[in-house]
């Protein structure tokens, strides 16, 4: 259930962001208002998706929830692609993956771990997630290493990216069938956790659909306003596009997952928190990233899946430490702290680039 | 038991391959006939090895089975070395390793997994295999990274390769002692699986030895014919030597393991299927590859163990995903699909090089 | 309990080392005497630390033991920094990490495994250690890959190293709190092992403190004498500074851990042996290395945490194989042999550089 104060704040921040954009207020102000407004709009989008999913029935609902869970990131990325800012798109995908695996998971494990000595969850799920994350890394890593080593032509690089993107989308569909149809029981945490994860906001069916449309439109507008301010923001604070994409955009885009996961960890539902953090990373790597390759074709094409060495290094270390920590099906405060330290070390390194 | 139609086909394909070679038929025809003939000859070689192993008693038999399991690959590689085609040799070793870990294991897990919900096997074995595969990667990776970073002389590179090769062979002997003598019980799957793995073809002792010799000679001849067509084949289809070595030669050389593993998976004997796939990879990395370094000395020497960056990347990702998937001692259809996707992604990347 | 013959040998070797240094005997002789003398002095230092820890009470004692366990390495490194030999310092840190994870752990598992079929220990501890070692690798690896890829200025590189070093020290303090206060019970092996690990030499409280001071002074002196001979030693045997640092200095500095771990393994106390080997590596990576960055500031600064590619490769393979082997909470002779092989392969590669 959303708090009552949510709706006025949603409308107020949206209007402030719109005003600052159309009246050409200072760029810093535009950035700040758009950043805050998108937090609220993304929150509404998340709740509306859950509510539509609720009415769509368990199976289709789970699919909707899983696939549109990163709708905000997807919309932001589409606007970046329209502007031809491919490098910021890839930086923001990198940032979303490491943000979920390190910041969201780390903060959940730390805050949950300060309250409960050890928080357990389904080991099977952790194992499957590990294999899927490895597939994602491999799919991003292989083209990059081949392109760097062998000087493959730009045209072939794009072709290779499109084929790999198609494989990833098929693998993602396979994962949905596997986790929601054929091996559902194997991967389930205890039932209450599940139920609570998708806490319904109590809207009627038609209201849910309307709110889903409204939220999507709001996120789309604010995303465009936000993207326009990034140049000015990076110039103002002397930050590289890479840092902006990987840390600023990603943290803003992930704010909803972040608060939800911490809330669940504090209720000792670490399984659901892990599912949000790891599941969201998986969606980005296996679904959002490859979809964006095809989306870029609509705007004249040109975005490949070749990430830079440091982006790949960041994704790889995030995946390895998250796998190592979640493999045993339990987390503690210290493990949360380790994840946050790795995030901080990456932040420092990206800052100095 | 081999089917009755096997022997006529074996002889027919061998004769066709011989005729096409000595009468200088079209190169594509020579390649096709040799490729089909070697499948049958390798099948006979495998059965004859098993039968001789059967009569040699359990311990020596296990040793024979394990050590000569990749006899076909070894013979093909020796002919490639004789021709000085060191890079194709290393590409075909790479291909055999990734083919076993991804294609053979993936196809087994997928087909078996479509029939059975979850297929379990001995966790201990999976753990030991993981450590051994890591040793193999390290042994291939360390010299390569040192040579790339530090510009070591060609002479020193060869010396280093020979020393590392000697270590690997000793480690392999250690593994045979460990898995067949000192810790046999720890690694055993349930007994029926074991027994079935070496299903005896019912030949007498002397017939088995004769067939072993015959099969070896056949494989040797066809290998030489096959190697002669590779240049023409790669020119005809515009494929690189790397792709030919890593995918075409490797798939042909592994066909026997491939069908055997899938058959076992369909009988829900996934432990034996894993043993074939992973065991075969281990043999290639720890025994065939280092032996070939010493074999090359007989032909004037010059083959080192320095794999290219993309070969190492391919081996590393195959090992990591196979370890991640088999570590929990069970496989499902989805895990099989993941392995096949990684194989396909590698295939695409090698194709574009 | 130290043997009676220990004290005369300690004094004799110290005097011989002192004489050879001040009377300018042959460099080889100076090196040999200093190398032997430091083994005895490090042994006394270890025992004195344990004894002081014994009187300090369990909690503070554990802290002292853990933090000053690598006092000898730390002192040697400080003298190397004073001389500006930053590259040898980093090579010796690399050597200490791989020496502990491969040589000490491998020799313990091999000798223990020849006596006992399978040696078990606390799985939880192994998992936590794995995550911590990964953090250490990430912290060393990230700055290196960013510096190599992006040409960061020397000044920024130093700043980045100092920030990362600060994070590592905080993570280490977090680990001490976690393993000695909040989650002590979770990580404990069976009680007898623990007790035996810190076998008290039976000294009085004041004698322990006096001996701690004496041993520290002795180690400090011999370290300085030893450092002075390294140039001559490397020239005499044609060994690179890298090899000297990573293998010669590291083996000498780790001799105490080495013998202690083997003794424990032979008593079937593998948990304590693992704790020494892995714990010592963790201390070096998370405490000694970052402390040295700040120590170098006292001598005019300039030591960063940027390890070379081959040092990072060596540390990474050591960590991965050690994690793979210890993850299941048991070791066998064959696993010990694998660790020693990886050490030998690294030794060969470093030798040829």
C-alpha cells in the first residue's frame, strides 16, 4: 500500500520537473527535480505493474512482473538511444547490474543482518541465479574479447551483437518457463514470502491499467527531461559520462528496488530481497540489454553489445562476489558490508577515470 | 552392444573414404566421406577399448578406458602435428574441451531433463572435477599470460611448456591413482550406473585385442585423409582454421562421446553422462595436450602450450559455466539449454573471427 | 612448547648473521645466515605473540594473534619500503599470499592426507574466507585494470590506492568484529582444535612481553641485513627481483606458518591448518598490504597498490584453486598435490620472466 502523502508528492515533483524543463530553469535544478520526480513515478509504475499482474492471474502476472520490473530503466535507456548516447546506455546498464548486486543486495544484507543474526533463503534459487548470471557475463564478455583481440569489422560486430542478443532473449524466455512453469516448486521460498513480495495496492482492475498507462507516460516524459540535463550535470561537477551513467542514472533508476529490498530484509524475508536484487540484474543483462540492441535498430541502429573492459570488469566482480556470498543460502551483516565495500571501490575507480 | 547394421556401414564408409582419397575425388566429397567414416571407426575404437578394459580387470581396465578414451582425438592431433599445423591442433584441443563441456554435457542435460524433472549425481565427483579443471585452466593460462606480458623468448616458451606439460601428466597420473585406488569409494556413483557405463559388447578376449588394433589403424588412416582435406574445406566455405579446428574437427572427433552421453542421460544415468563429458575434457587438458607437446619433439619439436587469448577465454567460460551447473550434483533441462547457448555464443564469435 | 635446542640455535644464527653483515663477509654467506636466522627469530616472534595473546584474554588475544601474525613479513616489508624497493615489496606480498594458499595449504593437505583419508573442517569458515579473499582480489584487481586501461595520472593512482587501502583496513576490522564477536560460534571448529592452535609456550606474563620485544628487535635487525643482500643474491643466481620477492623472501618469511600448519595437519587438525594458511593470506591482503601504503607515506610516500598483471594473475589463480578445494570443508592428499602443482607452475613461470 502506498502512503497517502505519495500522490500529492508524485504530482508536485512531476509538475516542478516539467516547469523547470519548459521554463529553462538552471540545469542543476532541472536535474534535481527530474531525479526526484522519477523516483516517485517509478514507484507508481512498479505498484501499477504489480497490481495488473495481480489481476492477470499468477502465471501471466509473474511474467508481467518479471518482464516489466525494469520498465523505468528501459524507458530511460530508450531516450538515451534516441539521442545516440550509446555509451551512456551501456554505462547505465552496467550501473544497474552492479547497483542491484552490490548496493541493493549489500544494503539489504547489512540492514537485515544488523537485526537478525543470519538470514536464510532457498539455496536452489541461489545456484540457478549464479548459472544465469554467468551466462549473462559470458554473453557480454565473449564478443568483447573477440572484438578487442581480432579487430572484427564494425558491421560484423553489430551482427554478432544482434545474434548474441537474440540468444539472450531466448534464454530469458527459457528461464521464465523454467522458473514459473516446469520447476516452480523447486525454486519457491516459503509461501508467505512470495505473497508479501507482490503486496497488492488494492486498486480495481481498470484503475490498475489506467495507472500503469499514466505511470509509463510520466516516466517517459521525466526520462527525456532528465537525459537532457546529463551533459550539463557532468560538466558542472566534473564527472565523466561513464560515472554519470553507471552511478547517478543507475541509482536513480533503481531507487524503487532499493527501498523494497531493504524493507523485506528488515522483515527477515531475505529470500524475496535477494530475488529483487538478483532478479533485477538478470532482467537487465538477459532482457533489457538485448532488447535495447533491437530497439536501436528502430532509431537507425548502431548500438552493439560490446562493453568496455572496465565495465566488464565491474560486472564480473559484482557477479562473482554476489555469487560467492549468496551461494550458501544465507547472509549476515558482514557479507552485506563486503558487497558495499566492493561497490565503493568500483565507485572510486570509476570516479578517477 | 553394437547394432548389426554397424559393421557393413563401418566398412562401406571406410572404403568410400579411401577411394575418394586415392582417386582424388572432389575435396568436399573427400571431407564428407572421411568425416562420416571416422565416426564409425571412432565408435569401434571406443567399444574395443571398453572390451579390452573389461578383460584387463577392473583397475587396469579403468585406467585403459580413461587413458585411451580420447585415442581418436590423439591420433588426429598427431597427424596434424606431423604436418606442422600446430595452431589447428591447439584449436582442436580447445574445441574438444568446450565441445565436451558445453555441447555433450548440454545436450545430455537437455534431452535427459526433458524426460526427467531433475537428474542427480555424486556431488563429490563434481567438486573434484571442478578443482581438476581449474588446475588445467591455470596450467594453460599462466604460461600464456606470462608470454603475452613479458616477451619471453621462443626457446624459453618451449622449455616452459615442456615443464608445465610434465606437471600436468604427473597430475593426471595422480588423479588416476586417487580416483581408481585410494579414494575410489568416495567418488563412485551408485553401482549400476558404473556397470552400465562400460556395457560390454560381448567379444572374446582375443577378438577384442584384434578389433582394438584394427580400429586404431582405421582411425589413423582416415585421420590422415581428413587432415589433407581441411585446407580445401576451409577455403570452400570461407571458414577460418580456428573455426575448422575448434568446431568441425572437434565435433567429428567427439561424436562417440556425444551419442553415448545422451543415451545415458535418457536412461536417467546422468552421473555417467557427466563422467564422460567432464572426464573427456579433463583427459584432453591434462593428458592429450601435454602428451602432444612431447609428441611434437619426435617430429622436430616446436609445439608449445601457449593458447591464444580467445581459445583461453573459450576454455575458461566453458569450465566456469560447467562447474557452476554441475556443482550441486543435479541438472535440469534449463541448465542443459544454458550450456548449449554458451556453446552457440562461442560458435558465433569464432565464426566472425 | 619450543624445543630446548631452539634457544642456542636462535642466538647462534643471529650472531653469525650479525658477524657476516658487519664484517662484510661474502654476500652469499650473508644471505644464507640472514635467511636462517630470520626463521628462528620469526619462530620466537610467533610464540611470543601467542603467549602475550594468551594472557590478554580470549578476545583481545585473538585480535593480537590475528593482527600480529604476520609481524615478520610486515617488518621485512618496512625495510624494503625504506630502501624504496616498492616492486620487491609488492612481489613479496604476492609471494606471501600464494605461498600461504598454495605451498602451506598444499603441503598440509598432502602430508595430512597421506596419513588420513579425508580431513574435514568447518564449511562456514571456508565460505566466509572465500568471500573475503574475493574482496581482496577485487580490491587489488580493480585499480590495476583501471590504471592499465585508462592512463590515470600517478597522483590519482596514489590517491586511489590510499582510498582502497582505507576500505580494506575497515573491512579487516569488520572481519575481526564478525569472527571474534558477533558470529564467533558460527565459525568455530570443534573446541580442541582451537585450543591447540594457540598452544602456549608456558612463559610468565612479563617474560612473554620481554620476549615479544626481543623477537621484534631481532627480526627487525635481520630483515635489514637480509634486504641488503638481495641485490647481490639476485645477481649471483641470475634471478629477477620478481622471483626473489615472490619466492625467496616469501618462503623465508612464511617458514613459521609453514611448519605449524603441517604439524596440525599431521594431528588431523586440518581446520586449524586451513585457518593459518588462509587466515595469513587474508591478513596480508586486507591488513599488511594496505598498512604498507600508509607506512610508505612516512618515508616520503610513493607506494601504490597497483600490482602487475602477472602478480594479479598469480594471486587470482591461487585464490580460485584454494577456494575450489576448500569449499567443501574437506581435503585429501590429491587436493594438496594439486595446490603444490599450481605453486610449481607459478614458480616456473616467474623463473622464466
